[in-house]
C-alpha cells in the first residue's frame, strides 16, 4: 500500500466533535486491517481503535469507548474516526496505520503510517 494520508484534525472545544479521515490508494486496500493510534506530548504511540479488513470486527481502547467510532469504506479506500465528546485527555497527534490481514494493538505491528493530524481540545 501507499502511505496513508490523514485529515480532519483541528481545534475543538471540550465536548465537541471531530471526524478524522484516512485515505490510501491501491487495489489491495481491502486486504489490510486499519488502525488509529495517537501520540500525546512526551508519550509514545498508543492504540485508539482498529478495524478488520471487512469492518466486521472493531476494537477501542477503554478511554474512548462510547465516544469514538471507527469505520471503513473499502469502495473508497478510506477509514474514518468519528470523535465525539472530546475531552482534555484526548489532544494528540493522531496517526492512521495499516497492517496486512489481521489487526494489532501494537504500533510495531504496522508497517504503513501516515504523517499524522493534530487534534487539540480547548476548555
């Protein structure tokens, strides 16, 4: 796959929403699991959510359950992260990553990474 490209980050007030999009290219998109990771200042990358190749299985880290939703559209080679009720602990650079076949919660398991998009939450 080509490197994913993220968009949709920005500044939002606490309690507000953002939708992040990740676009990639290549006919093999549907064979890849996709994930969103984030990296806050001074911290390493942590898993936010991942989704299986056909969208049939999803995972969310505990801190975002009920607030974030990951989805994909294999006809458009895109994956999105709908982020609702953003909180002060959510600001970070958010990264889209892909992995052949099955998803993983570990960053080192992914070989294709986007440049990231900044999410900032104000009080």
